[in-house]
C-alpha cells in the first residue's frame, strides 16, 4: 500500500506543479493590430467652421434614420431657439453628421423641404432655397425649420 501511496503522491505533485506553472506563466502579448472593423468605426472629423448647436445633437452618427420624401413643401428657416435668435444665418450641412457646411440661409427665408430624416435625438430636413446668393441646398436641424401648420 505504501508503494501505491507514494506513486499517487508523485502523480499529484507532478499535476500540481504543472497546473501551477501554467497558471503562473506570463502570457505572450499578442501584437496590436487594427482590424478592418475597427478602422471603419473611426469617426470622421468635422470641419473647423462647423459650429456647435444650442440644442442636443445626435451622439451616435451611425444610429440614424432613413431619409423619406417630403414632396417640396414650403417652410421657413428660423434661427431662433428658446425665444432668442441664435443663428441669424442658419447653416446647411452635408448630412445629419454635420461634417461640412454646404450653404447658408438667412432666418426668415422660405425654402422647399425635399427630405426628412428621423434620428434618435435630433431630426433633420433636406431643403432647397433660391437666395440672392444663388441656390442653396443641404440638411438643416429640425429646430431651425418652421413647417406650416396643417
């Protein structure tokens, strides 16, 4: 019996030593690589001339709605927010991400609404306008557009 006990103890010691060594070894670090999916999630930068908005913007540019037609209905640009004129000239943007300014329209200008895009926080409208500076087109944040009451 003592021989069997000695063999059993030796096996347990070997197993214990092997397991503890495997647990205590420092793993070899994997090289840091940027994958295609990580590269695609890098957010594009806004142009320096794109101003902050006086109301909350969409936090995730990828969580956006699909633009839907609005049939050219007339509306009015209104640069007021909470009763104060905050943008006498309202900027138009390339998209709901507001990376680039594509035009500008004076507050009070009548425009034609072409598209509507519902988003999680801030909706946008794609508008066209004939102005003294020529035709203007782009996306405008919903708070800066007054739609006619139906």
